[in-house]
C-alpha cells in the first residue's frame, strides 16, 4: 500500500530499536536519490553522504562516535546502517552566506536533504533517527575524512524492532504560525 505524503510525515518517528535485518542496497540508494534532489542555496548542493553498511566498519565507527559523553546515542550502533551527513564548506554560497548574512546555509541545505532521506526511508518501510550528538573528531580520524568536509549529523537506518505507540506531541498550529502579525 502506498502512503500519502501526509501519512508519511505523520507516521515518521525517531527509532532507537532496530532489528538485525539488513537494509537492501536499492532502498539505501532510493533514500540517497531523494536527498540528492533536495533544493539548496544557489543550487550549491553542499551535501555529501557516507553510507556505512559494512558490519565491522560500522562497529568501529560506532565505537568512536558513541563513546564517553556521547554514550546516550549508543543505540544507533545496533542499526544496520549509519549514514554520515557531511557538508562541503568551500562552496561560494556557503562562504558568501556566512560573510554577508551570517547564515550557515549549508546547515539548512543539509537539513532539507537529510529530511528528504528520512521521509523516503519511512515511505520504504525503513526507520531512522537523526543524531547530532556524536564524536565527529573520532569519526573523522577513523575514516580519514578530508578537512574540506564538515560532519554535521548521523542518521541511523534500519528496520524498526519496535515503534512507539501513538504520535509525537506537537504544539497546536495556532501556537507556532500566524498570518500578517505575531500574536504572542
């Protein structure tokens, strides 16, 4: 059964318990394709994705990423796939955006691309969790990631072992959006 977009965004959850079932490469590629099609500032497309699906390498990455003060995210080590979201920082849109407006546009761009990735995963029956709390220096050193790339986030990817019941608690629309004037 094909889910509508509204069903996809309403059903998507941050999953922290994964089954051991491997994720099919074609599903990973479909998620990457969805991310690739995301819009970006000046069409700079600063995103880069490093997919870690080799179990031994994933174990090493997880050891570096989720040790010490980063241990609360250790659940992600049990996901069959870890996806590193990186930004190419030397692109003109990023440099000008930071200098002129003080805005790190690459963060917005990666947020959009990453969300395309996780929504496509949801459509395909996969589960994800955005992870911003990880040892990026340890991961960078282990994987020998060049300095021109900034590690921004990790996404754990796999089949959910369990899903929380119900939906996430969200503020009412009237609390977060207004027309023509702020109504605090």
